[in-house]
């Protein structure tokens, strides 16, 4: 093959590659534009979380300001979208008191939530001898003596959206569920409780805020 023919062959090959690359870009743009239009039309809504109840097994404050707790919460999640599914790739549940984490993370099994579906989780949340900040210690002891405590049950993780066969990238999700947890026997508590084994179960039905 002569130098001229070799140069011509390389030129044709390079031209073909440029056409293929341009075609790939155009196809990718069309797919992305189609998804964005579909996404805008469907207007995806955030899942709705509700803290349904909490069962208290133990909640003890000891010196020097150490907290040991063990309780189980029931949290429901509803997908309000009729054409969009949700992948919960990772969720961790934990509790905080006055912006301080007071339990360990409890992982929840990854799950796919279909259109208009509802999932219910009942994780155990606990912590043993968790140090409490001095500025929270006195408030914690006073709240316990008064017969109730305001805590926040949180769930953090990552989700993906599914529209048809398209699956989006991962998004952070933050769920915040404020709850007033009473103590004492079910007769004296302002919120009636039900004895469940060694614990007391309280119905809360508290709507949670969700950020995605």
C-alpha cells in the first residue's frame, strides 16, 4: 500500500469514528432530554414517613452523665408517586436528644418501594453508656424526673428513583421524626401505654419531615 493510500485510509477511518462519536452524543442527548421531560411531567414527590409507635424497654441515666437506652420504633414510608418507584439503598435509624446522638446506628435492609406502596420498619434503637454532653445532662435528668422526654428519631441514607427502566443516581435522604416519650406506668402517663413483655408501647402517629 502506497503512502497516499495509507493516508487516505486513515482519513476515512478517522471520519467514520467522528461520525460514530457524534451519533453517540446525539443519542445520549435524546435519551437524557426524554428523561428530563418525563421527569418534569411526572413531578416526583418525596416519600412520606410516619413514626407510628415506640416501645420503651429501658432508659437510664447514670453518673457521670451516661445514658443507656433500648427501645423499638415503628416507622412507615409511603410512596405517593403513581409512576415512580424508589430504591432505598441504605437507611440508618438512630435517636438524638437536643441535637446530640444518643444511640448507635441501626441499619435497615435495602428495599425497593413500588408505585403507591407502603413499607413498614420496626428497628430496635439502643445505646449503652453513651456519654451525654454536660449541657444536656441536667435537662435529661429533669425530663426523666418529669415523666417524659422529647427525642428525635432520625433516618439517614441514600435513595434512587426509578422511572420505567431508567434508574437515577443516588440521592441523600434525611428523615426527622420528633417524638415525646413518656415514662412511668400506663395509668399515670398522659399518653396511655400498653405493656409489651418487659416494655411499654406508646402510639405516637407522628408525621416526619423528609429532605431528599
